[in-house]
C-alpha cells in the first residue's frame, strides 16, 4: 500500500545545508517524509537528478501598472509560465503607488490581476509619495494584509523619494514591522550627468551606463544604510551591480546591522559593453543599475561565497524589443534617458546562476539553493513554508539535470517578452520538472498549470526583520508623527 501520494525517487536532495541521496514523499501539497524506499501512489524517477526547493524570486515585475494607463507586457499567466519552466514556484512582485494617489487601491488592483497566477505570490508595496495619509493610515493596513515589505527608489523620475521621505518610510516600516527594500542610485547626480551627456549629443543606449557610474550606486547604498541605521530599521539593497556597493553591505553586516544584499544574473553575465551595439540593439541590455564589467561580475561571486550578498533574484521586467509599448515606446532614436529600463529573466534565472555558479565551480549546490530559494524565503517571511525541503513544508520542488547543456534562446524561456539578453548563452544544468505544492506543473519544458492555481502568500510578523533596539542616543524618532 502507498504511504504517499507522490514519491520523488532516487534523486540527490539538495537542502540549504546538505546533499544526500533520498526519496521525497509528498502527501497532498506538503512534503511528508524524506527517506529511502518510500512508496507512493505515483512516483517520479529522479535517479541522476538533483532535487531542490522550487525557486523563490523575490524581485520581479509582472503586470506592473504604468502611469499612462495599461500594464507591463508580462501577464500573470505568461510570467507564471516562464517561472515554472525555469524552476521557480514563488514570486514577489510589486504594487506601485503613483504620486498624489494612495496605496490601497493599487494593491487591490494588483491582487485582482494576480488571481490568474500559476505560481504562489506576494507583493512589495512601492512608496513614491510618503504623504501623511499613506504613511500613517495606509501603510499599517497594507502590512496587516500580509504585504510586509515596502520598496523605495532613491532615483528615477517620477518614483524617487528624497531623504526625508525615505526616512518617513523607514519609520513607518519600523512601527508596523515591515522590511524596506531600496533601489540605490543618486538621483541628482544621474540627472545632472544625463543632461550633460545629452547636451553633448551622447544619446545612444551605451550612454545609459555613462550616466550612472558605480560610485553613484555606492553613494546611495551608503546613505541608505546610514539612514536605516539611524532609524534602526532593517533594509535590503536591491540589484547590487558591483563589489564596491556590496562592500558597503559587508561593512554594515560587520557592525551587526540588519542589512541584506541582492544581486541578479544580469550582473554576472552582462556588461556595459553589451549596450554598445549598433543602432538600437543596446537597449536590450539596459537596466538600472547598469551592468559593469567582467571584473565586477567575478567580484560579485566572491561576495556571494562570503555571505555578503544573500539573494539572486531576476528583476524580471516586461519590456519587449520590437513592440510599440516596449523598449521602443519613444521610437528607436529616443535618447537613452527615455528608453524603459529592465531586462527579462524569470525563466533564465536558475539556469544562469546554476551554470555560472555551480557548473563553473564558483559555488556549491547548497549555496545555489540558499541564493535562489532559502534566503529570499527567509528574508521575506516565507520560510520554512518555502525555500527548503523538509517534512511539513510546501512540496515545491525542481528536478534538475546538472549535466544537461542548453543554448539559451528566447523560445525556451516561455515569457511573452520577444527577446532575452542571454540569447546564445551556453549553460550547463537545466530544470526537467517543476512541482508546485505537490502538483507536477512542468515536465520536459511543457508547463501544465491552470490560471488561478497560484496562492497569495500573506506574510505575518517574523523575527529576522525585527529592529535591533540600537538607536542613536536611545531616541526613537519613529514614535512621533513627523
Ligand atoms: O532597470 C531595472 N532594474 N528596471 C526595473 C525597475 C527596478 O529598478 O527595479
Ligand atoms: Zn530597482
Ligand atoms: Zn526591479
């Protein structure tokens, strides 16, 4: 008689800490046992495969609403398809505030749209206007509804917050028990430099990188950490592009501050050179912060190994190359300043990190699991339900052929975006099956999941993001309505 509904038999189980040969027994949507000789009603032969937790992508943009109306091209159905094809079973996307508006209405709209998801999901709430109403009335409601992270931009028109508004968000997060995630680049310096480049006729995509050199990211990271330290509010720094930024995080960690760092595959395999292609082609590689160079990429791997960088997310952004609403929304002669930023990467995240990391000997499989699943689940309050393989956790798994070689093409990634910046990249290691809460939702590249089967992940309070209690002079400014 079968003890389990489904057994993943004979694979090598990879947890954040260990690798061992074992079967995984699943009952309903949970892992029930890890052992040998487990008997299931159904079984999947995983001999020769790695059995890893489903990926948790804690930074991706799906159906993000645009200020002029409409949404990003990547829908919840196509985005979920790409995620599942690439071994990711949970995502955290964004709910955006438009200046002059609140955050409750957009969040309701994002939740309505996400009802079509085929992956499990949560949101970061972006704050672009730290009004009294938002800070003192709406943020507490949003956090109470299970959206326990706020995102701020220190650059970008029209999203950026000045330091005072940023402090108000940090203080609101401290009062309500949320994490703050930060896009770190210096707004005024980028604006000034952009104006100078454009005045000099330097308008092509490659000047995007010239407009925002790494010290502007480093400066903003330093400032974000200092302000968060003053308020005693934990933060995560998004999409760290190079070691000099990560060094700011290392110094903060060394002083026991609660500061975490995320990087993305684009910073491992792209460089500023990629934007220097003929015509408009460089737009395909434009994201912010800008990719740097090969030495910076190699340096990031060391910082992953040293536990300075905690997470590799995709920062998947839904801009196609050919469509009139994507990269060329302002025409192919648009100056770099007006070309939408961001690159697609939901489906390619795990293959690139595995191939560049594990297959090339830079990290071991347990580190890979921590970076793409365990650490994001822990930092964003989803652990241990997500991000590991243990009895009682959600049966989210990816079965991985570590030897399978593929050349990345856009078609393999199954997103709606009409290109990938990684076209032609050779990878070793590929997902052969994805299991989401006990259901096989991808096998050999074929995604079979019903829209609407993804679950909203409400995130309650958790210890990791509790303030440390260390306040300068013992004074808690966040207790006041300022
Ligand atoms: O260029 C990027 N990263 N686009 C997406 C928006 C953001 O800054 O995360
Ligand atoms: Zn950002
Ligand atoms: Zn982003």
